[in-house]
C-alpha cells in the first residue's frame, strides 16, 4: 500500500535521537496528506480557543503551586515511592477509563513512539517524582515551589543548545546566571526547620527534579507531533507508575496504607486528579496548542502561588534574602524565555 510505504519512510529513524531531530523538523500534516501520518481520529486533539487554553494554563499553575503542600500532607501517612506508584498508576487508569475514545490503542503505536513514551514515563513519572518527593521530606514546600519550576526551563534551554545546536543568546546567558544566583539565595541556610545539611540535600533534589522535568517537557513536544495529549499522558503516567511498583513493594506499605489518615488520602487524591490528570493534561494541551515556549512562560506563576499556598496551609515563610532569590529566579526565567528583538539575530555565547 502506498500509504503504508509513505508512513514507513517517515519512520526511518531507528534511534530516539534521530527520531527526536526528525520530529522537530516535521510538523503534523493536515488535510488530505494527513492519512500518511495518522490513521486513527483519536490521535487528533480538538483545537481549543487560545483564550480557553491560557485560562487552563493559569489554572495549571495554581494546581501545581498547591502540589508541594498536598505532597507534604500525603507523605505524612503514605511512603514516598508508594505514593508515586499510586499517583501515576491511578492517574493513568483514570484517563483510560474517562477518555477511552481519545486514547490510541497500544497496537497503533510505532516503535519510536513507544521509545519516547518510555522515556517520558521514566523522566516524568519516576525520576521527577522520586527526586521531588524525597526532597519534600527534607526541605520546605516553599523551596519546592521556587527551585523546581524556575530551573526546569533553564535545563530546557541548555538541552536545546546541546542536542539541537541552537545558539544561546547573550540575554539567555544572563538569565541563566541570574537564575543561578536566585537559587543560591533560596537554598542559603536560614535557620528554617530541619537540619541545614538535610535542607540543602533536599534543595539539590529539587534541582535534579527540575532537570528531569525540563527534559520531559522537551520530549513531550516530540511525542505530540504524532499523538494527542491524552494518549501521551495516559501512557507516560502508566509507564511511570509501573516502573515505581517494584521499589514500592520493597517499602512494604501495607500497614502504613491501612493506618493512613484521611488527610493523607486526601493529599494523594489531589495529587492524582488535580496535580497529575488535570494539570499535566492542560500543560500538554498548552504545548500542543500555543507552543512550548509560550506555555513555559506560565511556569513563572508556579512559585508565587506555591509560596502563598505553603504559607496559608503550612505556615512556612521565606526570609528576605530567600524572597529576593525567588524574584531573581522569576526574572532569570523571564529573560531566558523573552523573544529576541525583531531584526536582530541571537548572539552566540
């Protein structure tokens, strides 16, 4: 069949890097030629009005801002890895049950699609969760609201420079340096609750969680060149939950789960529905509808919402220097994501 030959020729890249480079240079095909790429209407995501998408992205930042607080509460009664397994496993199950007509069957996925989805599950569902939630047991939730969301866009810029050979503008270098200074002020010991070494280790884990999320966001754009946001999220979260299952069993969580308080289960329920299903889905829709760059700008709103919610719910507060560090992180991310001045090309650093 001609269409089969065309589709196979488009999937010639045999490794994930070549597939990644190919995907970024071949946008989805619309119209009559779309049959060469997509044969199942479930792979199409309806075009939501741009204004609607921006509202969803704003709501996403609020949901993610409350995530560290919900995580702190959930971890009071549920072991860390078990919480991740339940979070992503239940989130994936919810999507498959609620949106059966929107999620492509696994038999329709190509080998390269499965490779990218596996990487997304490892990064977004396993590594990111492990670093982030182990960090929550060591450092304040307010640190989580500042460090992870402000460092992940920086990692994305550096990744694009490395893999795609994109030039880094001088303004982006300046933004990265400002963000680094901001993070240094946030993680500066300030006599907060908990020992200083533990808090610093937790802050390091938040930085590594931001790295995992930055790579996840980058590869998410690749996956959604061929699959819709619901399919990408359902499979990535299911893979992430499955990968955490063996380690969760080693925690022997039976007694902890049986004795977990209603607040801990409520925190987990929020992580499943609000922080994962809705937030991840709306974020993926934003990347697909308005682009990764414009979507990433909304990550600037997670720190203020997160710090405010941590203050209201947990009574956490930041010192003046840490507050200044948070502002510098926001400024640094804004400078990195600011579009270049028209008529001027980026200056390589």
